[in-house]
C-alpha cells in the first residue's frame, strides 16, 4: 500500500437510541437499544446537557463515540444548555424573545454590558441594590405620585436651581446655616418669624419700611 494512503477503519459509525444510567466526570454511561454499554461524552453540538435517565441519540464507532442529542427527558428534571468556551448568538434579521413563566435569574459574573438605542422596562415592583451607583446623561425626568428619599449624608451641586411647590414644609432638628451672595424674599400675604431670641446684625444699615410698624 502506498505510504500516502491511510487504511480504512474496521468499524463503521452507527446511530443508536440509548438511555443514560451512570455519570463519571464528563462521561456518561449509556445502554444502547441493543443492550450494549458505552462511556461517552456529549458532542460539541449537544447543547442540552445530558442527565441521568435521559433518552439520547448516540453515534458509536467501535468502543468510542458521542452523545449527539437528548431525545427525551423527565419533565421534573431541570434542563441545562452547556457549551465550552465563548458563545456568540447572532440574529442577522428578526428579533429575539425570551419568555419565562416563573422568572429569569441572570448571573453575569464579573460584568454585565448592555448596549441599546433605547431601553423600556415595565414592572410592578423593582429593587436595585448596589454598593456604588453612577448615573450621567443630558437630561433626566422623573414622575411619582409619592417619593421618599433617605440618606445619611447628601450633597448637591447645581448651577441654577428652580423649585415650585403648592405647599412646602421643612423641619431641621439641629442647626442650619445659609450662605448667599444676596437673599430676596417676596411674601404675598403674611410672614412670621418666631424664636426664643432673634438677633439682627448689619454692617451699615437696617431699614424697616411700611405703612405701619409695630414694635413691642
């Protein structure tokens, strides 16, 4: 036989139905429909990870072979899709929909990145827990029937601040300081200032102007 010609294998690859009855590391013990026993690994294209009791399709050549796919499984046994290495899911056209009756649990490990032209979320209840949160953008709009904010320390820096209220009530248990270049207050009806002691200091002028001024 010329050296460049390889001899043909004495075995022919055949397909069989089989049942998984044992597990050892990454290999599964299977019993074929004709009663033969094999220890086989899942083929790379067998995305549904086999489990004990599964009915599978196997391809064997001699004593070696692969589990090609899972044919039947008990509905009470969880299903697991498994691939080695990186996985890239691509849809050149159309959309991808994921539907789960009892919820979705996503564990992204070290990082989760989402890129989208727009994101829309509808939920009855949402809870976000994180050690640090950074949000940035050109504009933010928020609409609530009720809103409660609680913080141990809060700091705000705003170039221009405008606030409009129907009614406003503010209560400071401790001390409050106000530093401003100038302060102007306009009260339409009445203005009251009450305290145990009131001190008014001016470096140059104190002016009181009104049709009636009552002291004491």
